[in-house]
């Protein structure tokens, strides 16, 4: 499921496909459910936020290099709450879909 939101320098598409989910699990050392649970419970590591956003940008069509640059510029070194909500929303859409789309009744 995709999620479109303003991040960094404009509106971007975020999506975690099977490929990005597999990489996220490796980077964070846990399954997707555990990563989501950590975020939802606010018991997360910084990598959970950084990697979720970076990989969702890639899954949304951005080059890996540009996604990395945006995370370095707009996530790393900034207050975590600024990026927490975006990462949590991306994981929520990945796990639950979009309740407002047809077929999700």
C-alpha cells in the first residue's frame, strides 16, 4: 500500500514492497511485525525510523541515493518525533492497507 505525504522538500510516495520489507528486516534485525510493534509502542531504535522511511521512499520510486540523502538531511540529527509519525504511518499502511480505498470495506 502506498502512502503520500509531505517530507523534506515536498510531497513523496512511500511504499514498502516485498523487496524493501526484506531489506528493512535485515537492517533492523527483526521481522516486520516486531519493527511495527516497536514503533507503535514507542519502543523503537533510530534505525527503525530511518530505514523505514528510506526504504519506503525507494519503494515509492525514488532512487536509493536520493532517498539516503533525504534521510541524512531531514531525519538524522533531528528530533525523532518529527520522523516517528511518518514511519509509523508507513508501517500502518503496509500492514493494514488504506481503509479509505475501495475493496477495503
